[in-house]
C-alpha cells in the first residue's frame, strides 16, 4: 500500500487533469478563434463549456462503472478516452472537430475525477474526508496557477497544438504512476452489478435525499460562477484592461486565492467542522460579489484593475473554502454507493454550472457586470439551498442489487 502522502499526491495529479484541461487552454482561445472560423452556434467559449458537458456525460457512465468493476478499471478507461479525445483535438482542422475532441476529453477526464473521489470515500468519511479533499485541492491548485503561463510558453514556441501534446504526455505519465502504485480500494463484495433497473432505483434513492440533491445544485452554482470567469477571463482582461501577454500572471494571482483557501480549510475543518466552514465561504463569496457589483455600478462595469483584483481575490478564496466541504457534505450519506453517488454529484453539479455560466456568458459585453452578478447570486442561492438541505435525513442511503 502506498503512503497517505503519496496517495494524496497521486489523487491531486489525477484530479488536476480537469483544471489543466480547462485553464491550460485559456491563453490559446483567442488564437484558436483567429485560426478557425467560428461555426454558429459554436464559439471559442464552446471549447470550455462543452468540455464540461462531456465531463457530465462521462461522470454518469464511469461512476456506476466504478461501483461495478472497481475504481482502477474505470479510471484507466477514462484516461484512455481522454487520450483519444486529446489526439482528435490536437489534429483538428475545424472548430467543430476541435470541440468534438474536447467533448471526448471531458468524457474521459470523468474517470480520474470520479474514481479518485470514490477511492477517497472508500477510505475516509466526514470531516476527515473534507480534510483530505482540501489537502488535495491545495496541491492541484498549482495547476491553474501555472498552467496558463506554461501553456503560453508552449504556444509561443510550437503553436497551440503543443498544449494538447502536453496533455497527452501528462495523461500517460499519470496512468503509469497509477498502475504501478495504487491498489484497488473497492472490495469485490461491495461491487454493484451494472443493471439498468438497479441503477435507476439507486440513483432515484440518492436524488430523493434532500441532503444530496440540494447540495448538487448548490455546488453547481458555485462552480458555475467560477466557470463563467474561466470562460471569459482572457476576453475580459484584454477588453477591459488591455492585458494579453501578462494575462497568465494575473490569472495565477487569483488562482492563488483558491489554493490558499484550500490550505486554510484543511487546517480549520478538524476544529470547526465542514458546515461552519461552508457558511463562512458563502458569506465571503456573497460579500465579495456585492462589493464587485458596487464597483461596477460606479464605473459603468469597468472598475480599475486594482479594485477588480481586490474583489475577485476574496471571491475565489471563498470558492476554495466551499469546494472540499460541499463535496464532502454531499458524499456523507453515500458510503455504500460512492461511485454512483460521486457520479451524480459531479455530473449534476457540472450540468448546473455549465447552464449557469452559459446563461451569464451570453450577457458578457466587455464589462464585469455579468461576473459580479453571478458571484453574488451563486453565494446567496447556494447558501439557501445548503441550509435547506440540512433539514433532510442524515442516515446512510443503502443500495439495492448488491450480491
């Protein structure tokens, strides 16, 4: 068995494929748009948004598969699909073909994302799980901090397709590490066969639980606010502040807020508990969103750069507090269906986030007003849903169909 430290490093690396696949491509979006004519309704924003849609599809399939055949097989299948999608995107000559590759990447990346969460749930629970998730988020936050800068360097030297070549190499390295060092965490006696009726019944019992379904929507709203920023970041920094070449540095500065929050959360959860930390995160996110709204109101939606950063950094710090806690809270009742539960939580929240980000993305017109509104609404609505979820049954949800 690997040490806990190595497991956390491996899980962080596998999970970071999601952030890497989103953030590493941000500096290339404007160049891709210039090279490949947009094909309505597709745009360069679709390169980000439809990756998330693909991930939601993959989560619904690979999550139950991990309960049926084990975490290792589901994760490796996902990595294989991710590698294939990466090749399609790297060799594409049109925007629709590039988007197809991104959808395949999204479907595949669901394997590492879901299987790592299920493996963590197999081994930990409650506040201990929230602490492990926070440590993991602290490690992989280096990815969104560094990925745009490294990707911009690759693009300057070899073109934007080199970014996909790097994705492929990283996926292969992670697969080799995983095969060599990570044993299966799901005992054969706990396998749940893949039967459509059994899946539907178990999925219905999970979604009927208020403590799960409402947290799925809450998580999606929080991630949706961040996804909106990710999809529009390159444009808003260029359109509002004329920043292009140094964009990765500013992006890294705001990403630092999420990483710092994850580290703080890992230290504080054992003392205060994940529900108290989540409330603090919601308060911070709402306050930061309101501050940015006020700044937009007095500056026609284009506040000074320092004021934008002063509002955005605490907003992303609050999002960092929320990520690990919301996932752990939603998974709390799902010890016996960690794969399917993680899939429903991840896919449901991904779909909510994609819809939320797409809705507010349509209102982007060269100002920060849509982002400020999204941050505020995400904080308020997700807080109300989380408080409502606390009135649900706290007992474990038992599966049907297990031999």
